[in-house]
C-alpha cells in the first residue's frame, strides 16, 4: 500500500535521474573537449556564465510557457531541446556556438526541472513531503555524479559521449510521456525582491551571491584545472563528483552545530576553511591525482556546505509563510553569483596559471567570512528556541525555486 502511494513519484524520479545524468555528463564533457580543442580560457568561462544566465532566465519565463502548452508537452519540448543541443555540440565544434547553445540549454533545463518539481510537489502530501524531498535530493546528487562518471569510461575526443547525452535526455521523456497521472497546478511565477532579502538578512543575501561566485567558478572550470595540471579524465570526473558529495556529507554535522550557536559563526568558519584549502592548492600546486582529489574534496566539504547555512540563517529571521519566497529569492541570488564566478576565474587562470581558479574562490570566501564577522557585531542572533532545526539544502544550479515547495520547512497546506 505504501509502495503504491509512492509509485507516481518513483516514475517521475526515474525521469529526473536521466535528465540530471545528462546534465552532469554534458556539463563535464564540454569543458574537457573544449580544452582539448584549444578553446580560450575566457570562452570556457563564458560557457558557465551562459548556462547560469539561461537557467536564471528560464526560472522567470518558463512558467508562462508551461501554462500555455501544458506540463507534458512543455516537458517534452524542453527535454527534446536538451537532446538536440547535446547532439549539436558534438557536430559543431566551435567555442562561440557552444556559448550560445549553453545559454539555451540552461533555459530549457530550468523549465524541465520546474515541471518535474511541481509534479513531485503535487503528488506529495504534508505527511510524506519530507521523505519526497529527501528522495529528490538523493536522486539529484547520485544522478549528477553518475553522469559525470560516464565521462571516465568514454573517449572525450569522439562524438560518442555527445550521443549518450542525447540518449539520456530522450530517456527522461518516457516516464512523463506514458504517465496517466493528472496534470499538476500551473507553475507559479518567480519573483525577486533583492531589497526585501537584504533587509531580512544582509549576511544571507550577500553570502548567496558570493557562494554562487565560488561554486560557479569551480563547477565551470574545475575540469579545465584538472586537465591543465595533467591528471587523467577518470580522476577529473571523480574529483568533480567528490567535491559536491563531500559538501553534501558535511551539511548535517555543520548544520547541527549551527543549531546550537549563532549560525553566522559557523558560516564564517566554513568560509575560512574553504579559503584555506583553496589557498593551499594555489600555493603548493599539487600534481598527484590522488592528492588533488583529496584536497579538492576537503575544499568541497567546506565550500558546498555554505549555502545551506546561509539559507537556514535567512529563514531564522523570516516568517514561516515566507519560506518559499525567501529561499527562492536566495536561490536566484546564488544563480546571479554563478554568472560572475566563471568570468572572474577564467580571467585569473588566463593571466596566471591553472591554480588561479582557487584564487578566485578564496577571494569570494574571504569576503564572505569578513562580511559575516562584521555583521555579527551589528545584529544579535535569533534565540535558539525561536529557530527551526537545520535542514540540508542543495547548492546545485539544477535546482529551481519550484523545488522549495517540496521542502518540509514550507508552511503546511490543508489540502496537500
């Protein structure tokens, strides 16, 4: 009986897994192939900026397209567009075309993820919403990592990995195309109140932009860094995956610590920790694949935990009914940061050396730590008894504001 109630959700999660695997594979394949083709560092950075720009734009405009075409047809169009773009990037090896196509991919993926997330929200209840959210987060991390690891078993120089990406995008269509589930409610429009977010929590608003700068730089150019220092493709794929996995594993202990003290101290400490590992990588220039993987995973444990702490701190100051508005706004600020990060890191890498990627991330993290410490002296913390318990939060660009309606911290609805 319990399994039957989860069957429609599991079907949607299968489609989600294929979509995220395709996204993870394509996102790692492009910088590696671009590096082999001799694309400029600036162009490789612009691909990340274009994807983030397209994704944020899609969050604003995709709901209108879905209302016009319906969920199933819109999802089919978005996923098919992802497959077409993946195949085009394998056919047309040109850095400027790729930048344009990455922006289009970001837009279509925002729409596809918003549809899936709204569908999951519609099929969950107030009683199982936390379990559904947890399953979605597990599928998100596992599928992105699985897609990235496909690169380790393929040939970056051939067209085969582009074809596999297209196949994965097409496979994501099947669960929704054959589903008999009723259509969810229309997607809600996304809005951004920067002033309101800053008034609610200056630390969280500034932090999310800076975290986006650092994570956007790493997510776009981490593979380029790995290729330029000479580690193998398999090691690069493992490195990129473990950075995010280490951050996911670190969220719970860091979050529990933040429940017992001023979250801003934890935020500043994590930012200093990420900056410390980044500076060490910049100064010591390791070349051993194993050592690089260990050091970058340690970096990720600090860097990819920051976003969750920042969101938790913001929601300590917000009303319960404003959770989706505040968290969604912070997610968009994070997205704007991911547009800036690749440009900053690409400029430093082109000017100096591959390890300058970590100089860019360290700069963002040190600014975050310094500003957080400054704000601690300006505003008293929220009393511990007035806070909600910490919940893990993804810091991936593949998550849209629609996913926040699944979060168990959202104010319950009477009708599910």
